[in-house]
């Protein structure tokens, strides 16, 4: 029977050893061999606190010793429940010096007459649990002292935890147990559930609130993050003003340079006209001067029109006719190594638009495509009737525009150098250009503005070394 009990003890998943009344080891199981590196045959029969060496590295009393000697004063860190002594501690000598967190429990061993005959000590490795607790405590300390307000909610919105910053920002002294929708009535469960960024303004401050779902198969609750962005908002406003001033400077500089060159030409023609006695020659110079003045007026019109809706002359126009005229004009002005093709359906393409706007959109896109073809290549203008796909409708649903039944899709495709993602995201920003001093950065922003005025949409697809495609959707007149 004793051998059976010994085998059972050796198979227990916790470390177990026992000592008799003389303090000598009588049991030392397999798990303790793994923890300490000391085998049963090496330790059995040893006393004089030798069993403490594998745990601490030196001889000292262990909890089993306090069981056998109840008159000994046990240290404060050792807790006592009835006849059992317990402690959770880190023992650096275990596992070959790696150390481990353990929970030690020591209890008396009695015979059939209930007389004390020894003590048993159970050593359980709790390193994983203790490490998790320590990491959790670190995280708790970080959250508690974070300048970002943090709150944990039940699914119903009941607050079960919030840090000091959340209390401070919300203006409350206590929030635990309160409902978040009573604290912030302007916030909805839908916004929290979908992690929408909500901006709140109160007490002359600006805050951003965002929630995330706490899920484990199902939604258990939410974590809320409340950030004071008052100062950031002030800086953002300053940056916006600074950018506006820079935009104005660049705009005036660009157009002032162009108008200066034009007026220099007018002055030159005027001087020649004044000096000649040939009225026919003078008349020719006056005609050239008027042409330059018209160009100046166009530049001024663009300056006045950029960024706002200026008066236009929209009418029902035949897009096929307009595109045919533009293609003919552009073929004569593009570089010789550029192949421009025009593809149009046989059906009529009627749109309600300003003819000049359509010309400006196509011309800008084609000239941009030419710049992307330094070694030559192909540019294709194509018009077709399409319906917006579900994918496009999803992408543009936030524009709040009313969708037409059918659209004319006007596409301009090139086989040029293409764009990377970063460039593609900036092409519609005013004054953004990849052409250096040669570009004003207003061509594509003007295209974008015109498309918006036409109640249309513009999409761009591009990849480095594979070319670029612009798709412009304009409502078909019958729609």
C-alpha cells in the first residue's frame, strides 16, 4: 500500500515533498525533480534544512518546518489558515537558476490516532498566471495614469471602469455604475458599436470620443477613449490659415508671372504699331494684342472661378460632337510620338453642361497624359453609357448626391509612367504638381471642380510603369 501511495505522489502534477518529525525527507516526487534538478535518491533521508537548498540556494526554514514547530514565529508574508501555511513567492534557484513563481502550501501529516508524524509541502508553478497578473497590473497602471480618458462599458452602456482622465474630461467625480448615454446624450450606441470618431464640444474644450467592441465570439461590451484635442484643434486652424496664405501666394505668383509675360507682349506690339505708318500692319498688331488680352481675361476668369461656382452657360450639348472637335484639335498639337485615339458609341450622347467645361476637362487630362509619356505612347479617349456599379455606389454614398439612372462614362487612358499611391492621393489638391516649375498644380483640381459642378464623379486607376486611367461619370441627359 505504501508503494502505491508513493507512486501516486510521484505522478501528482505539482511538486510534493514530505519530512518526518526529525526533519528528514521521506517523499520527493517527479515534478520536484524537474523543478530542482535534484533526484529522489539524492535527497531522501537528508535533513538539517538541506531540502531548502534547491529552492533558495541556502539553508533556511520552509513552510513545512513551521507545521512541525507551531511555536516558531512565522514571518508576516507567510499566511496561516487553520493548520496550513501558504505563500506565493518567486524562487530564483528553480529550473537551473531561471527561477519561477510558485504557490507553496504546507500541511501536517497525522497517523490513524491523529498524532502528528510529519509535514507535507506542495509546490505549484504559477509563473504563467503571475506573469499575466504582473503584465495586467502594468497595463492597469498605464491606463490609470494615461492622459487619454478610458472607460469600460457593459453592452447596455453601463460604466464599469473609468480612469482619472475620463472623469476629469467628463466633468464628473464618479461615473462607475452610470450609463454612458446619460453622461453623453449626444453619443449613440450605433456610433460606439461601429467605432465612429465623435467630436464633442463642451466647457470651452474640444474632445474626440471613439469606442471599440470587446468581443469574444459575441460583443461583451465596449472600451471608450476620450481625448482632449483643444490645443490640436488650435494648431490645425493655424496650419489651415497658413496653407491658405501659401496657396494665395502661389496662385498670385503663378498668374502674375503669366499675365506679366502676356502684357509684355501687348506692350511690344503696341510700340511697333505706334512706330509703323502701315495701317494694315498696325491693324494686325492690334488683332494680336486683342488675342493676348483675351488670354489675360481667361486667366483672370480662372483665378476668380477657382474654388467657387462662377457663372457658366450650361446647355444640352452633343458630347460626341464636342469630343470629335477636341480630338481633332489635340491631334494637331500633341507630340509626334503620341498616338491619340477616340472611341465613341453609335448612340447619341446628350449632356447638360457648359461646352467650355467639357473642353477644359478633356484637354487637361490629355495634356497630363502627354506629360506622362516622355518617350511617346498611346492616349485613348473613350465615351460610353454606363450605370454605376454597386461598388462605386458604396464608395460615393457619403457624397449625398442623387444618383442618375444612367451616366456617360468619359475615360482618358494612357500608357505612361503611372503614379504611386501617395501621388494618386494628392493629384486633386490645389498646387500639387510633379512637374516642378513647369506645372501650376491647378489642372486636375480644376477638372475635379468641374466634375462636381456637373453632378458627376471621377475615379482614378494608376500603377507605376503601367499607365493611368481617369473615368468621369456625367449624368446622361435623358436621366
